[in-house]
């Protein structure tokens, strides 16, 4: 299983995976060996996997999934947080994956509209929102379309703002702040998540409400985060690993979509921006950062 070493969210996800295994009766060091491989997927990681001769591989990297699948064609693979696995050729269908891969998608198309709703509830003065996304991520394009379709309902202009490097992030935000009434929206993606501190810093500097899919942005000072509970996907993935270790085949285990979502509100940031979070929204939050 691959994570970024030292990342708090990565540690939480690893803990959720471990809890899922233990619930199924697998205890590391007693009846199962679990290796957590930290860092970007490269030839070194692949070689470490070969040396361990894994019975099952769990991976939370869309980028690395194809390489791992090619390097280990006979090993069952459970992917976590991969968007549009059929369209990307990882599985034959959601109901009947075929091959050696199955897993859990984090794509929920209606999130685009939900994010706009949250923006207007907390920051009704916003009229323009930059959708800051990696254009190489097909899932981000799906939620972009959802947001664009709902924009009129919320009297918002959704600005298509693709970014592939830090310079484009800075340029996109610089373009947004040329006029008042701006906000930022960041869907889930390894690239933008890897630069979340920079995005949060720029949002704070320009006093922009920042809504994201992942709580790491809110933890660092973004206004709020709403999205799929990624630790829950890891917990569920442990259940698939259990079933595979007991003899079931990935080809027969359907790809599952998200079922649990979480709302995190940074009330300290809201106060700094002069915004009032509606009491009903505070009551609905899974966590309020003060």
C-alpha cells in the first residue's frame, strides 16, 4: 500500500485500513504481513514489491495503477479512490470487473453542484468561482460539468481553471482576483493535493473563500471541505482484501462507489473572512475547526 510518508491524512487512511483488516480477523504480525510503501510510485517501489512477493496489492494511486497492473499481471489488486475505472481501462465493467483488479471509486458526479450550494450558503456575496483542477484527471472533468450545469441555479460563474504546475495555480488565482466576488473550488486530485498548502496560502492572501473535496485543505486553513470519506474507502478496501485472501477473485467483486461523505468547516477562517456560517450547516458538519 502506497502513501506519502509523514502525511497526516495518509496515516489516518493506513489506520482505517488496519482497522478494517482487524475487524475481518487479520492482525499484522500474527496471521498476515502488511507492508506500507511510502512515497511516489517509481521503479524503486516496484522492485520492493517484487521482493515481497505480495498475495494482494492495495493501491491508492490512479497514476501508478496502470504500471502496477502491468508489473504484476497475476496478483490481485484492490484500488482505492480511482475515478472512472471502466473508461480508463482498469476493469471491464463496474459489476463484473474481470481481470485481476477491483476496488473503490471516489467519484460522485453530483459533488460539483453540492460545492456551489455550500459556497453560496457561507459566502452569498460570491459571484465567480475558479474550478482549480488537473485536466489530466477525468473525474475532475465530471464534477466540473456538474458544477457548470448547476451554476445558473446559484447565480455563479464557474471559471474553467486547469492547472498542471505551481505557476499555473498562481496564474489562475491571479486572474480570479482581478475582479471582486471570487472564490476557489478544488476537486480531489494528487497534484492539487500535493500543493494544498500553496493553494491555501494564496487563498488566505487574497481573502478568497476556499472550498475543497479533501479535509487537508480545511485543516491548513481553507474555509470548508466536503467530499467522500477517504478513510472509509480504505476501511472498505480492507474488506475486499479479506475476501481475496479467503479465496474470492477480484473479477467477481464489483467496483463500489462512495457511500459516506464528510463536511469539515474551518470556523476560524470564516471569521477571518468576515463570513457567518449558518447554524444549520454547523450542526450538519462532521467537524468544526476553531
